C-alpha cells in the first residue's frame, strides 16, 4: 500500500505546481500592470514639465521686453529680437527633449511590461510541466503497483 501514498504525494505535488503556475502568472501580470501605469505617468510628467518650460520661457520673454522698454529701447531692436529668437529656440528644444524623454521612458516601461508578462508565462508553463510530470509519475506508480500485484494478468 505504500504505492498509494507515493501516488497520492505525487498528485499533491502536481496540485502544488498548478497553484505555483497561477501565482507566477498573477505576479508577473501585476508587475507588468504597474509598469504600464508608470508609463502613463512618465508621459504625464513630461507633458507637465514641458508646459512649465513654456511658461518659464514666456516669463523670460516678458522680462526681456520689459528690460528693453525700461532701457529706452524697443522690442523691435535687432538685439532684443535676436535674444527672443534664441530664448524661444532654446525653450522649444527643452520642451521637445522633455517630451521625447518622457515618451522614451514610457516606451521602455511598456517593453519591460511585455517582457515581464512573457517571463511569467514561461515560468507558469514550467510549473505546469512539473505538474504534468508529477501526474505522470503518479500514474506510473499505480501501473507498476498493478503489474506487481498481477492486476493486468501478469506478475504476481
């Protein structure tokens, strides 16, 4: 009757492996979901920072114009126009870099989320294969016990 205990233990192991597979998949899915949420946040933060750069640029331009007017000049002076153009160009570049950086961070997080999900699926598959092996072991144990007991017309 020890074969019954052995087969029962193998079936219990199989159930444990099945549970492990479910937990591995769920953990990977949770982690991937967090990464995807972080990706959305990265884009939102980049957009916020880009807007902050734009507002700061407007403040700088206003200061340049006010300084020119206070000094008796005009906002149409060539030097004022050159400074304004450079300030606008720099601010535009900073905004663009901020947005591109946020999009790139988001892309990498989404890629990592896909890889995490795939890894969870691979781990779960491995656990399912272990469960299959344990069930096969249980069946083999029962068949071997049956052959030894002569259940199949042989042995004895």
